[in-house]
């Protein structure tokens, strides 16, 4: 049942993507990540204050790497949403399970057998189908940045799992992530141009912050307490939701090649996690 929190996170992340794409008309990607982070930080601070939880931790290194990799991944992801179809941007960022499988193989020194190699190859073949020829020539940079966002997201998720194993609660992990994200993007904002906030754009920013924070809490709980295979599979629900919103709001109908690529990434990601998880659990 704990794994179903990922389904909740998937829906909320898709809502966040909608708010980001709508907000990109009014703000830069850095501004969107900054407001998303500071709103999330305020929400989690209120929660911590009401519950009187302690934010003291001895695992600050893991929090730092989780936060840094997460915020850079988020900046890349938000940028991709502004220039690519919503479903395409989300799909590229969700190559993270493929990278996560590679990381656990390399870091945990697990045997990379042929079944796992095939699963990862299937996923990355899907990436090729999405990048060429379905992405327009001027969108190649966005596609590659989306892939990099998936890589860094895998680093972040690996650190979430480490922190969960160390006994760090969901809210503390999210607290330090939003703190680090606010600080990093706040520094970047020094070199950015601030855009005026209207009542409507404020509602969009509020939507980004609230949905992202709630989704982050649900995701963190899912990865910390759920079954990793089920969680990894349900993570792709965001892709499905993003496809639906893209069609309904922006009439973004994906090409046949894009749909094939999306399907292969989902299949490759789920298979790679399914094959690698039993070995990981036995250790």
C-alpha cells in the first residue's frame, strides 16, 4: 500500500508540469524553480513548526548531494517543459530509473548480466526514437538537457534511498531539499531579470509550489517505505498523465515514433528495475 504513494506523486507531478508550462509565459525557468522552492520551503517549515519536529541531522552530506543533484535536475526539467511537448519533457526526465539501475550496478558492485543489459538498451533505444526524428531540429538541445535531467534525478533518488535507509523521515529530506534548492536558485536569481507577478501568475506559482511539495512528500515516502519495483513502475504514471494534459490543454498529439519511444522507455525502465531489485534486496 505504501508504494501507491508514487501514484499520488505521479498525478501531482503532472499537475506541476501543467503549472510550469503555463507559467513559462510569465517567468524564466530559474524563476519558476526559485518560487517553487521557496513556496515549498515555507510550507514544510510551517509543517515542521506545527509538529515541533527537529531538523537536526548528522547525514548532511547525503542531504547536500540529494539537494544539489535535485535542484540542477529540476532546473533542466523546467527548461525542457518550456520548449518541448509536456509528455516528451516528462518522458526524457523519467529515464532516471535506467540511470538508477546503472548506478546501483556500479556503486553496489552488482553483476550486470545480459537481461539487465537488454532492458537498459530497450529504454535507451526509446530515447533515440524520441530524439530523432520526432524532435524538431531546434529542440535537440532541449532533448539532451531533458536526458541530463533524468541522469541527475537518478542521483537524487539514490540519495533518497540512502537517507531512508539511514532513518531520515520524509519531511526532513524534503526540508533540506527545498532549503538547498531555494539557496541555489536564489543565487542564480541575482543574475536573472525579475518579472512582475500578477494575480493570475501568482496563482500559477502557488500551484507549482503546492503540487511540487506535496508530490515530493509522496515520492519520498514511496521510495523510503514502498517496494522499489512497484514504486519505479508507478513513477511512469506521470508520463501518462502528462500525455493527457498535453492533449487536452495544448493539443500536443505525439507522433508515432514519439509514442513508440515513450513506450520503450517505460518498458525498459520497469524491466531494468525488476531484474536488478531482487539482487539488491538480497544484499
